[in-house]
C-alpha cells in the first residue's frame, strides 16, 4: 500500500470517476491511475469501484466504507508534513487564502499588511472565487483558510468561525429621487431597476429574502461579483445599486451617494473556515486572530477538536 494508490482513489471519487482528470491532477498517466487503483483493490481483497467495462461508474458498498479511511490517512499525512515544517522553521512557508472579491479588495489588505510585518518570510497565495469554490478549495487542501459571507457553515468537513457583521447600503448618483426620502422603504427600491451581486455572493440571499417576504417583485437588471463593477454601472445611470457597506467606506467616487439600508436587510456575517482535522501552523493561527481579534488560539483549537469528536 502506498500514498499514490490512496491519492488515486481519493481523486477518482472527487473527479466523478473520470480517470483522465485524475491523471491530470496527479501528473501521471491514465493507465498508471488504473494500475494504482487495481493494485490496492487486490491487496485489500475487495472492489472499491463499480465498473462498466474499464470505466469507473461509482463506489461499491465496501468502497463507501473505505473512502473515509483513505481521506483520513491522507489528511494525517499532510498534517505530518505541516508539523515537520512547523518545528523545522516556524516563520517560513506559504499561507493559501481563498476568498471573495469583496473580502480581498476591502477587508484583507490591512490584515495582510499587518501579517506580513509579523511574518515577512511567509508567502501569501490569495485566491478569489465563489463561496462554493472557496469551500471546495479548503476541503481539498488547496487553501488553508476560506473567507466568505455565504455558505461556509453548511459544509460538515469545514470548521467555520463568525468573524464580523456588516450591512448593505444603497448607492445612487447625485440628485437621485431616493435621496429625498426621509426613510427609504423596500417599496421605494422596487420602483427602480436594481444592480447588485450575483446569487450566492456577498449577502445576496438576504437581499432577495427581504423583497420576497415583503411580497415585492424586483427588476434586477444587472448582477456582478465585484462591488466596483456594480458602482460603475450605477454611475452610468443603469439602476440603483445595493452593495456591501465596506465597499463604500473607502471608495466614495464617481459622484455617487449612499443611503443606509440597515433597516431593510438582515445583517450579514462574514465567516472564516478551515478544514476539519487540519493541522494549523503558528502563523495560520496568527492570521486568523488578526482577521478576527475576538477569537483566541484556544477558541480555534477547541472548535476544531470538538468538530473532530462529533
């Protein structure tokens, strides 16, 4: 039994049993992957995968029981490497962070700057995508930390922590009629074309829920992942923008004005997630605490330990 065999089986499950994709991920050949899988099956004396000819089609019942064991073995092997690196040199390495554009653009710069001052020899790999992809990257080990507003608490293989709360704000051009409203309502907003985030990004779920609960139909004419893009199209007069408050505080440009919307939409909570069972290096704990000062190292360790015991 060897780790390449275990990786072949894990990736076959992750890649929808497509051995060509598995071979690309593992930098080997498709026949090599097939051989690794078959050799382990012969050693264990059971078929892990169901087959249609030479094509894998799913997991057998024994395979469903074996796969979690393989996942744990590979996770512990990765933890062993992390622990070795920790004790050989605690101030060098790479911290991979998967996050959304809004967090990367408006929240993380100050945290990253402080972190680099404390750990100048740690490289930071910043990856931006949707919350779903962020979760996948953390669970697969491609990222050490995931940061997003939506979705991270829904994955059982992640341990997530609430970090801070924020609200949406309304963005309109100078002179817009909504600026004359003493107290803006959802009905007022529904009378105008709206520009906001893509579904699944930056608290969009709370925006949709507010209008649905009020029985109002909206005309969302444009969506984007990027707060700057939303504001640009608002400045062109294409609609009323709904964006994250942190995207406005440092970017009052293009002749735009903001209107508070705390009373219209449910507050959002940004969460930080790590992989369940992962070994966190000292500088990873330090980054988490800089991003979420209310969390102590013991809080983080306890949450991870409790998740592993459940």
